[in-house]
C-alpha cells in the first residue's frame, strides 16, 4: 500500500532514515479541501436562493479526475429528483457541471483509453462530440445535461471563478425532464449564471480588472 501511495506522490521516503512522510500530493489535496470549505460557505446562500426561486435541486460541484464531486446541495420543492447527496461522484462526461469544469479547466480530463462510456442512450460517447460540446460551453457560458446521466433528469450548470480567474467549481440546477423543459432552460441558464457570477464576485473575481 505504501508503494502505491509513494508512486502517486502521496508519501515520500526519506533517503537518510528510510521512513515515510507525507508527499506533495497530500499538500495539494489539503489545499483543495481548504478551498472547497471556503467555497461551500460562500456558496450556501446562492444554493438556497436558487432552490427556493426555481423549485429545483441545486448543487455545487468540483472536478476530480474524470468525475464530478458534489460538494454541497440544496433541495428544491419536488420530491422527485436525481438520487444524489454530498460526496456523490458522477462521470464528468455525462453531466452539465463536468462539461463546464472541463471546458474551462487548465487541465481537462484526457481522452480515456476505453473511450467515453455510455450511461444512457443520450450520453456523449464520441470524443469529437465531447470537444465540440466544450467549445459550445465556452461560447454560451453554460452547459446542459439532457438525460445524459439518468433518464428523465435534466440539468443546467454555469462556471464559478475564483480571484485568480480559475474555474474549480460549478453551480448546477437539475430536475425532472417534465419540469426542466426545453422552453424553461434559457431562464434557468440565466438564473444559474447570475448566481455563479455573484458567487465569483464573493470569491474575489473581478472580470473588469482583467479586461474581460
């Protein structure tokens, strides 16, 4: 087990004593955990407000390899929704947040050796279609997931920027395909983008000072 951790950089062996100590990857994980805690606290009012206004479930998610991780959530008024909770992970290529985070990440997930795996008949499985979807996200400022993760479930996500202009988390609104209809998506996209912009501002992002 130590050999595996050493190979991944989570522990290092002292050349003098031969003892193991924490490696650089543990520092990376620790700093991510601290940032996630700060973001969750800052995001909570936006999650609750969006859930109240839209009636749909709202989540705050981050990218972990080829998956997205739910950092926090606020439940809407419907009893029916995707069975998820804080700490749940989903395949990034089948989610709106995964598209947003990969589209704006400095280190997006690489093409997997086995290709993109289908979750439903609507899941993107072609790498060319995936990269085209990321381009659309960069152009329009939000992403959608229409029954790509689960039949009957639709979500809309927008990027959140930190003070350095990086996108490490995304806000998402999701619900039943019968409520989150095509006609309603533009309004939900506007709502989640506005909430993400307010959260970005709270985190110190100032686009006017970056010439954008």
